[in-house]
C-alpha cells in the first residue's frame, strides 16, 4: 500500500524534476540499478507480476509486486497512451480510471481492513469501496475488478456485483 500512496503523492506533486513514473526508489538509486520496484512491470526488478499461493511466504517487498501491478493497471491501464505498457497475467486489456479514483478506492478499502489482510481480502474490500464511493456507476467497479483479475487474484466469496 505504501508504494501506491507514494505514486499518488508523486503524481499530485507534479514535480518536473521527479515526474510520476510508477517506479519506487529511482531518485535514491539504492542498489546502483535504478528503481528498486516497478509498478507497471514488477518482473523488471525480479518481483512477481501475478498473484499466486506462494505470495504470502514471499519476501515482503517482492510480495508487493502483484499489488503494485494491480494499482498501475487500475489507475493507468495496460496500454495507455503516453505510459509504459503493462503486461497482464491473463492476456487481457485493462482500461484505467485514473490515479485519483484508484487511490480513493484503495483508501476506502483500507478503512474496511480488519486485523488481517491479504490480496484476496483487498480484492473484496476495493470492490466494496468502488461500489460505495461511485454508486450508480459500474465504470470504476469494473476497472478495479478487471485489474485484480489481470494480476490473477481470484474471485472471492461474497464479492459484490455491479
């Protein structure tokens, strides 16, 4: 979640010396290899793009890959003009809804969080948040759902529909 909020702050700041680029740590260059995480294609930094049952036991920063990828796909999409293309795990095309709507939905999901969380629960919570924050519109809900499906987070029991 921290990387998503960092990307949102970077976009909001609109600093021409550090443009919004959906990478993490590119300015500090901690390892001498540029950014330490990449949100549009986590595999470029050796992190998984897609969710799998092994993610919960993966090192925490590498395990952020599917969540970072989801955030980029929900905000930007898989092939938005002027932005890096982002491969999906299922070969689908995702249309983003913008970073402001996506971060608002993510924040709404965080307000639903209990003592435990997982990608599976965040899929459910973000869909609930999209539905409650944008009532009467399925555009946001469908984009959030498509982005989760695109990073291989499966449908959850009790998932709302739109």
